[in-house]
């Protein structure tokens, strides 16, 4: 499962690069998509209708488009393979429980468990946060202690997906229809932890933003505490 999640990560990174290359190529010729959101079906139809003045330019455009299409298809195949194998995976009960948390979609939960394994093996959530490199670095001199940026030690794969998940807490706490469906059949203690996480992290996101904290620092702070709530949920699940 770890090989699959890392392979998908590589595919997604390649797709992102292909999209950037296509966008840069079009900008050289003043072609800008007039819509609001790129890489939607409408955007792809717009790409298909483009016509460049020279045949060689059109060939390059078609090759870039084909690369993006192939990358998209590879991403879908890798994602489908992960989801198909999940039901028979030993850690699937933990993966399902973690999805009770807002922002923790299946791939976030799978990546976390595939990379770390048993979250409850950490003595406390602070140990897990340190393992993920989400705690501030310290520089002590005499009686003075200076806290810097996060250490970024440990597992960068999990740290990345947690940072992505943290953005979900920028909005007010609520249990959406999609989240409610993910929580169906889960034990009450797990749902209680997930709701506690929403109330705390949504509020913290709002307060830190209002204080003028940089967006990256806000997201990092939320990701750090989110890992603690994931640790708490993992302790409720018997594998």
C-alpha cells in the first residue's frame, strides 16, 4: 500500500509539471483560458478548440495536451487501485475511522497509515507531531529559548497530506452530508473526537488568520493539531 501511495504521489507530481508546461507554452502565444477554474471539462474543451498559426506549434500543443490527459488517466488508475485494495487491508478499520475527521479523505488516511503504521505506538500525540516534523525547532542559549520554523524531520509524505487536509478547517465547523456519510457506522467516541477536532481547529484557523499570521504558519499549526486528533482516533480502533 505504501508503494501505491508513493507511486500515486509521483504520478500527481508529474501531472502537475505537465500542466505547468502546457500553461507556459500557451502563455507564450497569449492564450489565456477565460473561465474561472482550469482543468475542468470546460477547460479541456477549450484546449481542444485551440488552433495555433504554425503546424509545428500545433503539434507541440497536441503533445502537451496528450501528456496531461495521460497523467490524468494514470492518476485515476492509481487511485482506483488503492481504493480497490482497501477493504482487504489489515489497517482498513483505522483508515475508515480517520475519515471521520474533516479534510481527511481516503487518500490522506491511507497515506498516513501506510507510512506510519500503528499511530497508537506513540506514547502521546506530541511524539507523533515531532516524528512528522511539525513541531517548532528550538535554539537555546543560556536562559533564552528561540523557537523557529518546524523541524521538517521524519516522514514528509504524511506531513504533505496533513498540510493539504488542514485547509478544510478554514471554514465554519459543520457536518456536511458527505462527511456524515463517511461517519456512518463508526463508534460514537470516534465521531465525538472528530466533532471536537472541528470545533477546535476551525476556531483556531479563524483566530490565527485574524491575528495576521502567515497562511503557511496557520496551515502548519492546524496540521500539527490534526495529527494529534488522528492519534486519539487510532487509539479507539482495534485492529
